[in-house]
């Protein structure tokens, strides 16, 4: 091989080593709920910062916990409700936020700028989550089959709707629903003596249910395809918006027992590769484009825009950390699979 040819081969070899180092595009890894990271929002962020965004959609609190608690290194920023956030804080899985790197907080409504008064967002004087969106979890009903709005959570158990109920596939929220229906002191804290009764009540719900969903689009398809009469709206107004857009003649009711409600926030993982970029993402999601799509396309509330309330402030039961999330999810898995009470309650 000639000297000139050898030099060319050496240059080519070096290019394979050096080029990827300098040409690699930074990647931001995002865990989001359906509708939180619209393609236009992602693309505008990528253009603005010269990065690539990998969005993974989560469908339940249990899935989110599994991903972050076991694979924290795989993600940079994620959305989680404030009640769930507490176990991420307790296990040191999230980073405090630098509010100076999120200037769009100036566009938020006053009640969301005062972070210290929102339980669970500030710990040890440090802010761990940034409010993004919220909703109550009411009842969606078909007006033709249920002409009078249902006024109680017990409607989900009503034998008149056997085989016409759509429910959410999640243990934490379903045990809270059971607690509401049974008129327990708090739906978020099941006493030791009440576990069997709560589980038995969910077995009865399972018998009434036509199908379970995890995502908003999936719930809409189930509701329309099977001509369901009633649905527990885990995603709240997002599902109402999607069903109405599909032409469904539905109503939305707030139970007299009160209605579960969630506040989701953006959080940065302890293992974030570029915390500054993660802060930039949160700031971007508080911008005009993201807020507009969240409200107009998804029907969700934004912390930057005042929204009409479906229920009174007194009716809202903001999610709280449950007494034992793992037990709720384990028992729900058994209930969901069709186990009898004895097997559900087995150690």
C-alpha cells in the first residue's frame, strides 16, 4: 500500500472515531402522560435547542413508578401527580428545581405560583415539582341510557348498568373509589380492618364492568364501540373533550360524595444527563404553544389559563399519598385477573 493511500485510510479510520463524538445530537428523554407532549411542542423544542426528544407515554402510576424506580438512568424528566411524587422524593429519585431556569412560571395563575401552599411540592425548602395540569375524575354517562345525571359514585355498582360500565385499570385510584362508595373516613387511608371489605367491593365492581382502560383514546373507543352507559373518568375533562369530538352525546357528573382530583407536575430525575436541558423542557411546556394545545386539543386544564370548574372547590378530594401503594396494586392485579376474595386476600 502506498504512503498516500495509507494516509487516506488512516484519515477515514479516524473519521469513524472522531465524527460521532462531535456530531452526536443531545437527547432529552421524557416520560409523559397521553396528550402532554404534542408533536408540535416536541418539534419546536428540538428546533429551539438543537436536540432530539424521546417521548415515552405512560398509562398508570404503577408503570411510571416501575420505570423510574428501576431505570432512573434512562430518563431525564417526567410528569407525575403530586400525591405520587412523595415516594419519588422519599427515595431520592428526583432533583430540586432551579426556578430561575423556568422563567415562564410568570405566566402561571397566582395560585400555582405560590408553590409553598400546594402540599407535596416543597420539601426541605426545595421545590421538587412544577405544576402543569389538573382535573377532577368524575362520571361520564350516555344521555340516552341515563337521562338523569348520576349523583353518586355508587352508580358504578348499580346492577342496572351491569356490563355497561367502563373503569380505569389502576389499583391505587380504584381502592380510593371503593373507599368513597363505602363511605370510609378517608379514601386514601384504608384501615387494617377494612381491606377485605374494600377488596370485596372492587370484586363487585369488576362484575359490573364491561372493560378496563389505561389511556384516554382507549376509553373513548371502548365507550363508543360497546355503547357503554357509564364510565369513571380517570383523565377527567380530557375524556369528555375526546368523546364530544367523536360525536358522543354524553354528560359529565360530579358525585355527591366528592370527586377525586389530581394535579400533575413536571419533575427532573436524579440521573438526568443534562438538568439544564430538562429545566428548559419544563419552561417550554409552560409556554403559549404547549398551553394552547393542552386546553384546546386535549381539553385539559393548564396552570397558565383559568378554566371553568366542573365541581365546587369543596367537592374536590385532591389525591393524597395512600397508606400502601404496593398493596393496593398487588390486590388490584388479583382482582382484575378474576381471583375470588380468598385468593385476593392471600399473603
